[in-house]
C-alpha cells in the first residue's frame, strides 16, 4: 500500500468525525487536508473529495428518505439539470493550475464559514436539527407546488442546478449551502424537505463529476477508497461527540476553523503563484 494510502486512513477518519459531528459541511475540510498533509495534488484531492461527498450524501439521504424528507423525482430533476455544469467544472479542474484551484477553494471556504455564521441550516448538524424541528408542510401541498412548473421556475431550476453542478465538478464539494435555499425558494419546499432532498442532489452531482474524471484516468483509487472507508467509519464517532457538545459552540468553532484554513490555503497558493 502506498504512503499516501496509509496517510489517508487516519485523515479520512478525522474527516468522518467532522462529518458526523458537524453534518455535511465537514466534507469541505477534505481537500486542504489531502493536499497539505497527504501530499495529493489539488486535482486528485478534489476527486477523492467527490467520493467522500457522494458516499456521505447517500448515507444522509437514506436517513432523511426514511423520515419522509426526500422528494426523489424533484431531487433527480434538479441534479440532472446540473450535468452540463458538473462536466464543465470537471473539465476546468483538469486545466487549472493547482495553486489557482487552491486559491479559488480558499474563497469557497470563506463563503462556507460566512454561511455558518449567518445560520445556514444545511451547514451544520445543529442547524439542520433546528430547521427540521420547525415543522413540515403536508406532502400533498409540497408535491402540488413542485409540479407547478412555470417558465420562470424552470429557468431558476436550470440556473441553480447548473451552478451547483459546476461547483461540485470544479472543487469536489457538495454545495448544500446553495442547493438548500434554491429548493426552498424555487420549489417552495419546507426547510427539512429541502435539506433531505439536497443530499440526493449532491450525490447525483458528485456521481456525474466522478464519472467525468474516471474517463480521464486521474483517480488514485487506493488512496480514495481507503480515505472514504475511514471517513465512513469516523461518522459514528462524530455523531456521539456532537451529542456531548453545545451546538452553538460547535458552529462558532467550526466557522473559526474554516476561516483559519482558508487563510492558510489562500496564503500558500498566493506564495506559490507569485
């Protein structure tokens, strides 16, 4: 087994702990950790992150589906309209200089940190729990709204789906902080349903982006599979940790960690570029 694959195991477990404790937003840590600790180049790191994001999203979506908070047809529709964006993002990922890619990723990390501070319900587990606890609109009402497809609504779905697909393909992230408000505003889903359905959208986008990279032969499967398996194992430990910590403290600490990580990643990238 390669040195990178051996390093990936404990790193993947720690990312899994962050996913379990914080929710989907924890996966944004994967790329800088793989680059600066495991020594992967940025393109390979974003590919590994896609697998982690896809698996974590499927596991999360299953739990929400059992609770009745996933609208499969609408989620697949939203995901598939992002195919062009996902393929475009993957193509750009292969062409960008690694340090330029990291600089852009640093900016994305800052956006995620800002969203957490202002109360993004899909960025941390505590925010998700609060949003779901606010109650749900009836299933019939939700489906009736979602089927009412005016030209303006279709245009918004295509625009949002393409943008999210592009982010996933380019950076290997889920983009839940974009998908959830889009589902809530465009399809008028209540927040709990928007969160659950967003995980299905993320899994579709990650799968499309990963398929595009498979054809390019750029996947280090040994490292990727070890990292993903370890991350999956770490989720349970993270969930137990979350039960013992104050939600607001976790949110503030995670946002602070992201800002620090963004500054470090951005500085390293800028120094390498100039």
